[in-house]
């Protein structure tokens, strides 16, 4: 029996949750469209999307209807049975991508784990078991499992969790990706990269550099893996970010936006790689269950509807144009604007956490990232009025932050 407490003294109640998050002191109670509301009814314009997850905003009526209808049928069955919704979603994703086959997961990290297993198994089955190493890039982020933090290699992720899983070679994010070739050895199985780095500061791999990576992989007989967990599913104006280039990967990881808030992901690949993943080589209890597949299919209905991605492109143009104007007006706070589609970043002169906190005070949800970046990841359903509202808030935020900057002395100017 727990000790009784003296209720006469006010005390802080610590919930029985691991303290792994530096949480803002608000709790989102409900949402509608592009707006979130906390327990006190305070309204927030959501330009964070749950870190690129809520691509269709809050409580999208078609998703609510789909979820409710599926809940009355069946939530979960094992993958030891056929799942028609899974077969349908796989067929549709294949028709709209490079892929021939895929594996459904619950998260992005699981999709990346599947990709890494595929790369190793492919070379094993092709009489090259020594090929197991994967080249990754500085500031990348591929997940929080032991394997995916080893793939990222960042000190803040791996500290305290050693020894690290072997098999990863980290290289800089080169302006000229031909330099990656120096890291390729007879043990290299694949190159893995995010077409647009999210946590790493909204850095985009150019179409030319994608072409270079593709040619290097073909030259050395290794695989090209794209991690599109954050940048995929319409976020960059295309269904997949690689579609801005002329090339295709061998394996692609997607999650976040594919479920628009429901936990799901997928690892897409070609037939020549997929056929090496034989019965028992991989599995998932929840991955690809009927509920997830119903929602995934509905998300795809919406993303592929006539004019939807055109709308994303137009909103992206309007938002970027406004942000570029703001940068010119607030050079002491905003150094540059970068990104693609509705995956944009403001490189700022102050700590991102300070900017994020100030934005919260103004009812705007944004997210920090590496390289002094504040990420703007609004729902893909935003309209011009929401962009105008966000720009107005950002203008006020920058003005207040500029007032807090220390004054420059004459000898510093």
C-alpha cells in the first residue's frame, strides 16, 4: 500500500512516463482541419503536423468515416491470413511508384529496419554475403531503434547505447555526391539517404545528386535506399520526393503521412530484391492490419484525387513567396528559407527552441531541427487564408524576437 500524502501541501505530480521528451506545457484536446485546441480551448494554427504526420489535418471527415466503418467490421487479423485491403493498397502504391512489391509496418523505423534487412538479404542471396555495410550521411535521421540510431550515427542519439551495431559508414552531406564513391568498398551493400533531410535541417538532395547516387550504385552493384518517412506522401508536391528526379531507388521507406495520424508505414522495393525475402525472413504482428489498410487506402484516395497535389504545389509557392518576403524584412532573425513543397525550413539566427516557444505564445505550432532550422510542415489541405494567418503570426514573432536581441556596438557593425 502506498504511503498516504499530506494533501495540505501543494506538490507536483510526476506521471509514470519515462522523461524522454521535453514537452511543451499544453495538451491538445481536439482539432479540426488545420487548427488544434488545447484543454482550455486555446486555438493553435498547426504548422507542425505532429512532425509531418497529420498531412490531412485533424478529423478529416473522410478519414473519420473510414475509421468508424472499419471499426465496426474488424480491427486486426494476423498476416497468416489474406488481408484484401493490404493487397489493394500494395497494388495502388506499386501503380504510382517504381515498386513491384512491399512490406507494411507500423512506423518509419520499422520500414527502415526492413530496408536494411532487404539490402543484406539481397546480397546474401546473390553470393556476396560480405556486402553488409550501408553508407549514410551526417545529420540524417532514420529512427530510434538500435540499428537506426547506428545508421544515423549522431552523438545525441547514440550516447549511452553502445556498443553500436556495426555496418554503417557515415559521410558528409556532400554538395557533390561523386565524393561518396571514396567510401564504397567491397563490403558496401547500399547507400541510404533522405531525399529531403527532416531532422537534419530540411536539406534537399538535388536531382543531379540523385542521378549521381544512382549511377554510383549501378556502377558498384549496390542498392540505393531512399528514406521518405517524412518527405513522402505528397509533402513535396509529388506522391514521393524521388519523383522530382529522373531516377528511382531500389528500396523506399515511407510512414508518417501514409496513415495521416494512424500508425503505419511501408517498405517498397523491386521484384528482384523482394523475391529474396522468403517466407519467415521478416514479419510484423500489427503491420498491414485491416484498420491501417482501410485508412491507408483512403489517404491515397485523397492524395491522388484530381487537383490535390496541384493544390499543394500552389500553396507551397504562396507560402515560400511569403517567407522570402519575411526574410528580407527580418534579416536579423531569418537568414534563409529552404526546402521543397510544404516541407520548408527557416534558418534563423537564434536558438530554434526560443523561436518555437515564442510561436506557441502566438498560437502557431512549428518544430525545431538541426542547423538552426525551424521546420514548417503545414497540413497539405491548407488554403491561402491559413498561409496569410501564419505569415502574420510569423511577422509578429520575428518582430518581438528582434526586440530581444542584444544591441550591436558601433565597433561590431
